[in-house]
C-alpha cells in the first residue's frame, strides 16, 4: 500500500512503525514541518509554517488551523507530482491532518489521538501551586480543544497509546479509538549488569552503586521536578553515599514558563541547595539515548512523577531495563505500575512520603529484586514491540487500507 505518515517532529510516535511498514513492502512517505531537525530516513515532503502566536481565546485554534492549511498546501504539491496515498496516518495534536481529506478524499485517514484537554481529572488545576480552578482557566482549557475535536471528527479511525489517554476524549470520539502503545524494544532495552555511566561532573557509575535517577525531556512541574527536589534534603541526609542524577533540558516543557529569567531547574534547586550536598547532585541536560539507557541500568531507584497527562516513554523503558520505579499515584502511571508488585506508587504531593519510600528502596536493594523482575516481565508481556505492539499497529494501518 501507499502510506503517508504525518508528524510535525517525525518520527515521534512512528519511530518503529515507519520502518516496519517499509520492511513489510509498503511504500511509505512522510509529511513534516520544514524546521524538523530529525534525520529524514524516508521520502519526505515538508510544509512551511512560521509560528506566530495568535492572542486571545481563539489563538490556539487559529495557530493550529494555519498549520493544517500549510500541511494541506504541501500535500497538494505532492498530489500534483502523482502522490496518492491509500492510507494517511497523522498526529492530530498540531492540526496537520485537518485538511488532508480535501486533498486526498479517497484515502483512509487515521489519527493519533494522544491527549484531550479537560477541566477536571487532568492537568488543568491539578497542582494548586501553579494553577487553581476558575472559570477563566476552564474557558482557556476548553478553547484548546477545538482543533482536536475537528481532527478527530475528520479521522476514519483513531489510536491512543494508553487506555487512560483514550479516556480523556469525549465518549462519542472514544468509539473510534483503538488503544495500542507505540511499543518498547525489550530486546535492546534490557538489563545489563556490566555497563557503566561516566558522570560529566563526577565519578564513573557502575551497577550496584547507590544512584537515584530522574529523567524527563524538561525539568518542570508537570513532571514533578519540584516535588523530587523538595524531598531530596531528607533522602540525601539519610543516604550519605547516594548520588542523584537528573536528566533533562531546562526549558518550560509542557507547562508554562516561570516568571522572569530563571528556569524551573534553578528555582527549585535554589530552594533546597543549602540543605543538600550539591556535590552529589548531578544535572546532565539531555544526553544521547545509549547513554541514557546505561544510566538507567546503573540506577538503584528511578523516580517518575507526572501530572494526569501523557505518559512518558522513559518510564516504561526504565521498567523494561529492570529499574525499581517509584512513581506518582496519578492515572497515567497507575495504568502501568501495580503498587508493590511492579513498582511503588506515592501520592504526587506527599513530599515526606516520597522521601520515606526512596530511603526505603535505596536502603535495601535486594528486597526490591522481585519487583524489578516483575516490572520487566510486565513490560515484555504488555508493551513488547515485536510480539505485542508492532503487530497490532501494523494491523491497524493495514486494515484501514483494506477497508478503503
């Protein structure tokens, strides 16, 4: 079949699916933003769009429909060259898919439905330190759903990576959603007791060393950076040999930027730095993926926190590596971790609870060995790329082609 994958930051969620479709004999192309810096490993067309933040409640919708228009114009150029995909599978997050049905009405249109904003039970108003429920915040949140509703309604079928993320969409849209995770390459992402990780500003770490890891794209409140930092004085005082390694950039990430010139990283570091041994606290920034896997492998415990929002790949990959994950008791995390069986769960805001649980698991790593093994077994059973997720993803796309 002729298949077009559409993603502003391709490969994104299609990092495994795209090559697998090619290997199966399909002709696969990509439509992406021209400023996407990721390597172009498949035939690629790019749309041109200069981001311009439109003010007011309609701004979010206006920005995304302009992205959709730019993507459609680029698609029209490809159509004039003879491109005619039978299946188009794209993320609905940025509006890129909104008008592709006008260019290729005969194609089957699939949408990746990652998350739907809502005023209750999700990120909005979850953390009272940064946002409190109000009519104005509710209005802003609902205003952000316009392009998602339109994108979902114009898709013939939708896919979400987790059941909880699918549940964020309105009931009438959920009927179109298949739940299939992107998959974890458990063969590559596996324990290895012989690896090491060289800290840029510290010693060489080995498996067995007392290391606490924390990984996110950006160090920000949405992923609980402030909670982790606030529990570290107690944890580091109780564990004098512990090294804490935090991976992530210092941008605003999914949530708002802090006021002024300082980053979230510095704001919460400054809050606790007089009560911790900063020589045992290591900020790596973003690091190459192989290094990230090795760092996680040497860790004695891995902390993962998230607002009720999109679940990070890194948490499932940590479990696949046999990490002992202490996660926040929030819906996206609870779907993947059974407390006391495949990891540990702590109330997101319970700083003392986080400190006590981290001290407990760091103090007796042997007692956590069964949980580490169960975590990996769970990922292999439910999220394995080759045996579970990729076959389902392939069938999702190929079935659309047969239906068309």
